C-alpha cells in the first residue's frame, strides 16, 4: 500500500511538471509584437548660417528588435514647414536594426528659407512590421538663429508706447528682470497684467530674439477675459533689436488675439536696460 502511494505521488508530480512545461512552451515570446513610438513629442532645431543644421528624430521600441523592423514617417498636414524648401529628410533607410531598441532618422534645415517666426514640421509614425503606440506624432520646430553678442538679460525699465485693449497698458511701466527662456533666443519676464483695469495676477511674458526681430509667441494667456482668457501674440510687424547692443528691446504684439473682449489691438512697449 505504501509503495502504491509513492507511485501515485510520483505520477502526480510528473503530471504537474509536464503541464507547467507545456504552458511555457505554448507561449512563443518571439511572436509577441514589438511596439514603436516617439520617445518625446517635440524638439527644436535652431537653424544657423553656415552650420550643419541637422536634427536626429529618435524612434524607440518597447523591446530589443529580434529582426530588422522597418518603419515610415509621413508629414502631417498641420505642418507649416515644407519638405524640399525648409528642410530635407536625409535618412533613406528607416529601420530599427536587429538588436537595437532605439534608432533615429535625420533631417537638415535650410538657413535661407528658415522663418524668423519659426516653422514646424509634424511627423506621423507608422509601420507595417510592428505595432505603433499612441505616441506616434512628433513636432519639430525650425527657428532661424543669428548671433546674439550681448546678454539681453538683467534689469530693464518697461515703457509703454501704445496701449492694449480698453486703451490700457498690458503691463505697468516699471522695472522688470529679463531672463533666458526655454531656448537661447527666448527671453521672459514676469509682470502683473492689465494693472489699470483691476487687481489681476502676474503672468510670464515671452518673446524671442530672432535675427534682429523680436518675435512674440502666440496664445500667451493673461488669465483675464470676457468669458475666456485674452491672449497675447505676434503682430503683423516685428519689434527690433540690435544683436550687438542689448540697451533697448522693442516689443510689438497683439493684445486679445481672438477678440474675446474687444477687437484685437496692436500694442507696443520698449525695454531699456538699467
């Protein structure tokens, strides 16, 4: 009887081991599809005269590629930069190589055609050989860059030249600290918005120093409005600056771009270094 129990026990153990091994063997890990995606959603290429002006757009995978994995990128209709004019794609073989988990493709931008206000190219990622994650779009900003030989930072006095909406200054005349923003050409300062219209809060105002032009980015929310926030953005005419002399910065912009409260107004102030 004891021997019979031992035989039954060994039979049950063998059955369990066999069953477990079969479950593993039935899962073919090599057939689990890899997934491609853009590791980030945006980048910036500062386009300089005489520079290579090349940018590598990274493409990542969720696992090391077990075989060469072709992918493709298309240019989204929302792009403002034009292939063959503003940039060229220089990578002809878009493949994630075997054994790699990240690759890239390269573009080269053209300085002469680069826009002072900047342009964007939006890439869509696709692949017939792999799954593609939701992170399948990448926006690259192409910004023209000329030498800036002075800091354009520090203490400045703001003087209103022409008022914004409701014939009121967007920022009060006074002393502000100007600092570098997200890129070497960006400058920012913090100030109370519409001081003549109420006790509103501060906002960070941004502008860029691009080849002698002061470019104000669009859709800078003030947090103040009539059913929605007014925004500050670029005017038809750029303000000016001298790249060798940071004494004066002329800033021209639109107040209430979308006419939330009244018709949009072109406004202006100067920043004079103390």
